[in-house]
């Protein structure tokens, strides 16, 4: 049976207790409004055991998510810091920024996010 889910991130976040028996997960057609709090809540609760998570912007305010139960990627914080700098909009006043390993993993998972400053 095929059914349309208006906000898949929110539905999965509220309706599923666990993805423990799922080894790989793909969710498409995620609206841009779900990529703030809904994504962070979903990532930290339902996908906490997934070492690999990747968000992709598909245009037209739509995202897709891929996740797999495996070890998280090794990160080089200096490389991620360079990627982060390139994401900061040109009109933004740049602040001194330090990126931790956890922040680097988040920035790798969520390629439209950036960090500017250390008060986050």
C-alpha cells in the first residue's frame, strides 16, 4: 500500500520507538521546515545508534536522509573547519570558530549547516 506522508521526519520521529532492527534507512521528501529541531531530535533519539547519517538537499526546499548502522567516519577537524568556512554566507560577519569532533560529525552529516563563533 502506498501512502503520502506530509512530514516524514516528524512522523518517524513520533511514531517509531526504535530503528534498532534497521541496518539502513532512506527517507526522501523531507520538507525544509523539518531540518531544524525535528532533524536534531530525530538524529539524537531515533538514530543515535547510526554511525553514518547523511542529509542531502534536493532543491525545491526538499531533503533526503540516508543512515546506516556502522561506525562513524573518522574526521579531521581542520578539514571540516575549512569546509565550514566555505559554507558561511559572504554577508556574515566572521567570528573566531573552533570545531569539536562532534560538531565536525554534525557538519559532515548536514552539509547546509555551518558554525560561526563559539557560543553555540
